């Protein structure tokens, strides 16, 4: 078998896998600036096209209205936490969220569990093209208890990378914060100054995107801390 023929067969196989997976897989391009971002769909797999009932051309012509036309209004307004990590000197954005889509000529929405990953960035490191895999959640999962479990898992996946950025000392102090220790008590236990203890707490809040100690405790609890 020649190399070209082998590559062609592998490409056909991968195309069949991608188009047949029970998930919406699409690639979007984001341009503009942070205040006025513009988003357009570049591609979607066949499973997603069949599920939504729109042709790829129709999806592309929606431009930035894709989410507004197909997603639940509450999900469109939702601001997802975005976690940026460095991989091979490039900024890679990973987004995990729960989103509801509505098929063409339907009034019912179905839930998806989305994970996005940046494929291409701008010269200054901002996301340009992102591939999104939206796993369709079976209606059998949508009891309140099961949905709560799904949401808890999503929150954990969303926040765990932030917790992982903490240093060993910050992790130790987070444990003390979780036990209700004050800055003064932490300082005494670690034989450091109160100002240093406050600085550590401030750094932990910043790294975890927590607005206050109560929110920090909630985030850490979701991650099983």
C-alpha cells in the first residue's frame, strides 16, 4: 500500500468517525475585539447538521447570530469562565460549559456538554479559531439529581485548572482558609507575618478568579478540596 493511499484511507476513516460521533462538533472563528467580538461558524460535522436541521451553508450565513438563533436565551447571556494555559509557548483556551440548542422548526431544547479548544491564535495570542465538541445529553439524564451531578462535574472541570496553578504554600494556606482560619491565625501557624498571610490570600483569590473568601471556599469545595 502506497503512503498516499494509506493517508487517504486514514482520512476517510477519521471523517466517518467525526461525522458519526453522537456530538455536535464545530469550528468557529472569533474576530473583532474583547468589547465587540464577532463570531462565525466555519464548519460542523454531519451529526450536528442532521440534529439541528440546518445545512452547513445556512449555519455559515448565520454569522454571529448562530448562538442567538439556536441557543436558549439564558445560555447566550451566560458568561463562561475561560481558562488559559500555556502549551508550547502558545496560549490555548479551554472552555467547559452546559448549553441548550434548539433544532430547526422546533420549540424544544436539548442539553449539550461543551468542551472548546483553540486551534489557532492571533499574533498576540488571542483565540482565533476554536473547535467545540458538544456532547448531547440524553433526556434520560435530565432528572434534577442527574443534572445537578453534571453541573457539579462541569464546575469542577472549569475550576480545577485554576486550583492547580497554586504553589505548595498557597495550597497549604487554602486548606487553612477552608478550615476558617483568619490571616492572623495562619500567620501564627506558619511563622510568617500577618501582611505575608494577607498577600498569600490575595494571590489565591486572584489565581482562582474568586471575588471573596466565600466564593473561594465554594470553588475549592467543588474541586473536592
